[in-house]
């Protein structure tokens, strides 16, 4: 008496289908990782902008009389130095603008602005966030009473 053997296992179609499903899953996983890295980079740049804005606010508080007089006021400046008489004000501005370029990217979109009144100051930082999928001219403003 002959016994018939049934071959059990996966067919080629099942193997191809399961491989395709796994491949699509890995592509999705890689895409999520890339988007996560972009968001992390954007978050890092935003945090650096806030830290640098607060750095300048601390300088303004340290030299309150000049800040209240408007000596620190600076329209949106995209160079890493400002011309003017040497002294604490221009030194603070140049140090800050250089730090912006160092931390946020040395390109024409990395800029800073300072606006002070008798009681408060606001510091604006602008940078290019396109690498992280954001805006070309991303901007954040920090303000404080002085």
C-alpha cells in the first residue's frame, strides 16, 4: 500500500506576498525615522534660537541704561558684525550675531534684530529651517522687561 505524501509549506506566491508586505513596512519605518530626525533637528535649532535670544536679553539687562536709551536697537541684521563705535554695545551685538551664525548656520537667512523701549526689549532671531522641512525664514521672538 502506497502512502501519498502531501507536501506542506509555503507556495512561491505566499512567499513573495509576505516579502512585499515586510518590505513596505521597512520603507514606512525608514520614512518615520527620517521625519523624526528632521523634526529633532528643527527642534534643536529652535532651542538654540531661544537660548541665543535670552543670551542677548541678559546682555541688555546687564547694560540697562544703554538698552533703555535705544543704543542696542538693531534692525534685522544678517551680517555677522555691525559697524559703529567700538564699545560694550557693539561688542555685545557682534558677539551675538557671530553666535547666531555659528549655532544656526552661516547663511544669508540667519539674522537678528533688537528692539528696546524704556521698559522692555524684544529680540528676534531668524534662520533657515528648510533642511528640517520647515520654513526658509523661520523666526522666533523673545521679549522681556528690563
